[in-house]
């Protein structure tokens, strides 16, 4: 019986071979500090770094190892404006003026990350290769055309449509019906980037505490008392930067986020020539299905990484890998002989309007809700923006501040409806493709 699993198969991110999450135990686990940041991902570390550069005493607290969450488990996609509005009609949602501000700021966030990596020489394989978004049906192609018009409203024309005949120049497959190509996107090694942020924080005297869950935040005499499983802190400000791992520490935030698991598999080493034959320009491909999939080359160009929503219910890593393998070989039949060496999952957080948020609730600052495909750029940026808010109390510091942060009355933070909705999405995706094959 054929197996898809290599002899060295493991349920662990490929990224961790280069930079694994770190247990940090040399910081004081109680005392006084200016700011406590809950969560050691991109948002938390970016916020801490910006504050520390201005002389603020910052303590970052994480329930697990530093970087154990989505920051070292994601696909490593970078984008500007295309990352913040792909699921919605942005102008209808927020108005023409606010939409333009959000798109421009998302571009600024993308440039900011590139500048930081270049300035600090973070060795994280940042590669500005663009992105191809493949239309899974002709109707999806029409919708992408409307998105191109939206994204090109700045007059820079960095987005264009690619015909089905042209798409093999970017993704060597007939699966899609053309798609959208953007120059304003790229790839990164997410774990090495996270390691770079952590190193910069430590060089700027940020205290990082791992394996210490925050279990309560109380207000007392103008300060916050932050209780953890290993001690307590007295702080002037608290920042919540937990995104898809937000728990009942703050039920108000938890009920406004939908945590969704995303799973990735890595192929065995295929060689640069074979990978380049699949993705000729080295740019990743993401499709337009409701239950989306994506493929990218590994940083060394020798493997294919493929991911998406393998599951909406509990299943093993091997089961998830088998589902993704089937999707991969449907899109790229020429890979039907390969084996899988790694599978891993991480949690992102969707908001109910699909837009990221920063703000303050009951004295707690937050940077949350980065949806699929924009987390690295936007969480890094929004963490920095929260720091600016704390330092200057300007009104506002970001177009993402002050956006409505709503939740339906029936929802308490546990997405019980995901299996129902997810399977409905899968059925619609299947039906749309099946209809195209009908005589």
C-alpha cells in the first residue's frame, strides 16, 4: 500500500529546523514594569520593541515558549493592500475615504517590515517575488478583476489579471481559470523573522517570560495588576496581542474573534529544478475557493510547501496531511509521486467583518484579528501602532483604530458553527467546480 509519508516524517513545522520556539527563564516573574505585553508573537514583540526604543520598561509574557504560536507556524506570506480586503467589498464596508486609508496603510505596513529587515540585517530570506491568486472558476476570475480595480485605485497599477493561457508562467497547472498577479507581495521565513524580532527586543532590554499564562488583569490605583501562573506584575499599561490564541482572560475580546486552524505540509526535497518547473518565477499561489489552498517554494527552493483548511473538526496530523496531499496533487498532478516530511497547524483569528483591529477596551490595549494571508505584515505593524498609542495617546494613530469590533449575540468565543459552515463552503466549492465539468 502506497504511503505519502517519508521515513523522517514529523508533526512539527519545517521552520523549526532553523529557529525553534524558545523557553526563556532568566527574567523576573513578578515585580513592577511600565507595560506588560501578553503574547510573544509578531504583534507583541513589535510593540515591545517600539516601546523599549523610547525608554519604556516592557515585560512580554507568554503562556508557552516564546514563538510557540502562529508566528512560527504560518506560511510566510507577505503582502500589502491585497491582504486586508480580499474577503469583502471594502468601500461598501467602510466608505471610499476610509477604504483608501486602510489600503494605503497596509502598503505602508509592508514597506515598514521590509525596512526593518534590511536595516537590522535579519537573516529571514525575505523575497519580493509577488503572488499569483488563481481563480477556481470563471466567475471567480470576474470577481478578481473587480479587486484589481480596487487595488489599483492608487494609480500605481501593481495588480493585473493573468489569462488562463498565461498562468503557467507563474503556476504550472491547468487547475485555475486565470487569476490575479501582484508585485506588492513576497515570502519570508516566518520563524527566522520572529527570532530576529526576539533578538532585537532582548538587545533593547525587553524582558521576555515564557511558560507563564496571564490569568487575570485587575485595576488598582491607576495601575494594572497582572496575575500570572508564576507571579504578578504591577504595570501602567497592558497590551493584549494573542490573536488566534486569545482565551477567557478577556471574554470581551474572545467573543469578537473566530480562531481558525490552518495546516501546512512540506514535501521531501525535490531539487530546485523540479520546484522551479512548478512555480517558474518563485512566487506563491493562493486560490479563490472559500476553503482556500496555497503553495510556495521553501526558502532554499528545494521543497514545496502546501497548506490550507484541512480540517474544521478534530483530526490527527497525518489525517490532515492526507487531505492536503490530495488537494496538492489535484492542482499539480505532476507531484503525485512525492512524499511528505512535515505537517503542522497554527491558529489565526478572523473578525466578523474580516478587518484587523487595534484599540483600547477597559484600559487594555489590543492588536488582534489579522485574517489569512496578512498576519506577518499586519500584526507587526499593529503592534508598532499600539506602542505609538501608548507613547503619545494621539487620536488616532492608525486607520485600523476605531473600526467597529462587533460580535453576534449568540457567540461566546467558541466557534461551534465552524464544522457546519466549513462543510457548506466545501460543498459550494465542489459544486462550482463540478458544474464546469458537466457536459
